[in-house]
């Protein structure tokens, strides 16, 4: 019984992990490893440290007040901020849904060519995976969602860690990558490392992550008496984020980077790696990509209904017709890339870089409501928490500058 209770206490963290580590993370970390080796590992470490502290800070606010993030922004600052994050995060997530499904189907199509002449159409893969996600949503509640995601995350983690041991670079390179530096950009990477760093941070330090966290904390019924459980859950989630992100980067660094190969489209994860790592390693990678994609696709499609419930402080009754319609409509966006043939990797990296631009405003909002003594009482943020938020704010502004600089380099 105690083991069952312990496992259940990790479910909110596993949900965040599934939400955070999707095909966007896979392709971003793989591209970083292919182009720059392990030299940007420090960006993952820094992002995970920031993510841990923000999970704790947002969770603490909800544990004290019982309010979720958007409802708190609406009632304690101004409705504009709640609406802004609903619109901005839904727009970013919609692009992510298109990119995620495009990457899954592109990789599966190329992989299937090894078994079937011409391969299976990406559109057929898209229909299959979208119907699977809708089926899980239609037949479950939050506990079921969390358990389904836990299974996907377990498969994803096993695949990526196994691939790390098959394709890892020398350990000395991994250690060197923990030292902050800006590597020299190859001649065919005119945007330099700025956009890649911004997209790495954007896929790890996601505004959606912290807003959804407050909803999960409230639904779990955690109060300040559960602070130890909440911190353990947050640490587990962030540690696994680091492990999976680093193993993906290392697998690409140990194979593609040493051969001077880079990624321009998702299917190259199959075609470039197979001659270097072998068919077994590629099969494991493809299974991991599918699990990563589905584990993020599901919460991505849930995001808009959950944000609206958060903003209105209403029960998350996902069986309501309007929420089911939203979920299905968002899920069907996954057909856009396979049907129209867009390139998903640039879309994903740009959307993640743009996500860093919203990040500073989110820090400002949590700092405002966390320091309101009429709301937080004796638990309002102290000097320590405010100092951490100030440092994170400086980091957020720098990452926004980095993302903007990378986007300018790309377009101009």
C-alpha cells in the first residue's frame, strides 16, 4: 500500500515530464548535439535548475492560497494577464501539436521503408496516432490520463537511456559540456548557437509547465503539510528532464557530430543514424520518439480546456461537450504537417524560441501575486524567494534577448 501511495505521489511529476519531453525536445537536443557536440550541456543544466525553483515557487503559491495560476493573475492583478497567457500559450501549443505529429509521422514513414516498399504514408500514421490520443481522452479522467502518460514516459525514458549507452561520446566531452561557453558555429549554421540555446531553454523552461503545475497541485489536494512530497516530486521530474535531454544530446554528439553531420529534417534521425549506430539503436530511438510525441501530444491538446478551467476557477470536467470539441479540434491540427508537407523541425525550434519571449512576463506575474500579503499572509515571498526570482528574471530576459537575436539572424 505504501509503494502504491509513493508511486501515486510521483504522478504529477510524471505528467509534467511527459508534457515537457516531446519530439520538440528530442529534435532540439539532437540538433544541438549534432551541431555543437556536448558543448551546450550547460544550457540544459541551467534550464533544469531554473525549472526546479519555479515549480517549487508556483506550487507553494497554490498550496498556500488554493488558487491556480491564471485565476490568481485574473483576480489579483488584471484579467488581461490571464487572457494573454491563454492566447499566447494556446497559439504556441497549436504550433507544437502540428510540429510534434509531423515529426512522429516523418520518422515513422522513413523507418517503415525498411519493411515496406515506399513506406507507410505519413497521413495514415497521423490518423492512427490522433485517434489513439482521442481514445485515451474520451475514456478516462485525470488519474487515468496521468497513468497513461506514466506508461509513455517509462517507455520513452527506457529507449533514450538505452540509446545513450549505445551511442554516447567520451565521458570527458560530457564533463566539458557542463562548463558554460558559446561554441563556434559551423559555416552552414549562420544563426550560430543563439537560436539553438533559446529553443533548448524554451522547451525546458516552459510557461505551460508552471501554469499546469498549479492545477495538478490543487487537484492532488496538496497543502503546506505536503511540502516534502511536493519537493520530492518536483526534484524527480526535473532530474528526469535533465537525464532524458542530456542522453538525447549525447547520442547525437557521439554519432552525428563526430562525422560532421547535422539535422535539417526529422527523418534524418533515421537515415543518418542507422549506418552509424545500427538498426537496433534506430529502432529503439524511433520507439522513444513515438512515446515522447504521444506523451506531449496528449497534454498539449488538453491545454486549452485546462487553461479555461484555471482562468474561470471551474471544475475540470473534461466530459463536457465544449471541452471534448476543443480537444478533438486541437488534436486534428496534427494532420497539418503530414497533409501539406511542411518541415516540422524549423517550426518546432522557432516556436520554442518564441516561448522564451513570454517567460519574463510570467516571472513578473508570480512575483506580484506571491508578494501580496493580503493573499499570501505570513507565507508571502521572503527575501530568499525574491532573490531567486530576481536571478531567474535576469536569466529570462537574457534568454529572450538570445531568442530574439537568433530569430533576427534567421530572418534577416
